[in-house]
């Protein structure tokens, strides 16, 4: 049975999927930015993970390459403008992942070179890792951030993972879906219906609608191992109505709810869809239609 996985775990799966052939020596994979924890279930004394001061090497746009790797990072300037410590934390976590990928690439290249002396073939191909953070919506008190984590480590194809979170100003941990939604089951039903419709739009037969829905419902069933399916996998959308939020978009990476060939899914539930299940504190802040990126 397929299950959604947390963003950090998804990053490890990506690297495993793109690893060199089994005959090659196993190597450690770089870590993705650390998975964030729902503050609602943490004691108030939990220390902030955000650095107290700006890292000396902090950069919004970063690229580095060596003989064995190419890595890059992009942090939306809107994140820095909204909450500098949050931007710094993203950079520190990201830099650790980039450094890890570079070290792994160097080690794997050395191992491949040794094998080449015996086999005459070298399986190593240059590794890449690109991490980007984009603000999807910015209000006075919260910011919504989408992360794209793309990598290649010598397998059949590159891979990528999507994740997202909504942060209060001054807090390094994202808000839980329950901050916005009163009925997780109803929210899940809306996501499933939208996923089925999107799969049919992408080419699945309408006659298979029932089986597709059954399969997705099984994939998205909460379990003791994954009680919060959407932790780290949703963002807020700007609205066509000024000062409002247009909806919530759930992010599914390749393999989450389908094959790699299907790619990712970004399922948007509009303010109107969500209105019956929005929490009292947030319902007035939603309205209009989602402002789709790239449309005027």
C-alpha cells in the first residue's frame, strides 16, 4: 500500500531511486532540509531551530560545481523580507544538503575509478542537486513557502520532490493543517475527488473512475505511521480578491499517488470549496478565486 511520505524522507527516496546500479558500492545520500515539526504538539520550551544571527555565508542565490557535482539553491527574497531568521534557517539546512551531495559525489567517483581499473568501465555520472524555496502567499502574519528538491545521482532519470509549509512570523516551524481546517476527513475527501478528476484529465479512462478513486483513497488513508497525511505538503494560494487567500494547494511528488511517468500533482481546493470546513479564525481570510501563477 502506498503512503505519502514526509518531505525529508521523500528526499532520501529520490536519491535511492536514482542511485548507481546495485553492483556499485553503496554510499550515503545527502540530507534534505530537516523535516519541520508541528508546534501544536511540541512543548513551549522547545528551542527554536533558527540561527540567532545571519550566517556569514548566507546567500539567496547560490551555485557551486566541482569535477563530480553541480549544486544550486534559490531562496525567494520575499522570505527574507518577511522573516529573516526563517530565511537563514532554510539556508543553513539547504547548505548542509548541498555539502552532503558534494561529499557523496566525490566519494562515489573515487570508488568508481577504483572499479574501472578492474572492469574497464566507469559507472559514475556527475551528481546534481537543486533546491528552491518560493513564497506562494504572503500576509502580514504568515508566509506560505513551496520547496522543490531536484536531484540526479546516476540512475535512470533525475527525480524531484515537492513540499510546502505555512509559517507565522518569528516561528521556524510550520502550522498544521488543523490551523485552517476543522474537518480533516472532509478535506481528504475533497483532495481525493480533485485527484480523480485530474487523473482523468491527464488521460485515464472515465470508466476507470471508481477504481482510481478506490486506489487513491487507500493511498491517502491515515495510519498510525502517517496520522497527518498533509504535514509538510500544502501551501496557501493568493486570491483574485485583494487581501484574501484563494485556496489551499496540496503538493504530491512523483510516486506519491501514481507512477513516476505521471509526474507531480498540485491539487488546489478553492476558498469556496473550503468554506464549510474552515476554522472560524481563518474563514474570513479566504475569498475570491486562486490567483494562478502565470495568469493575468
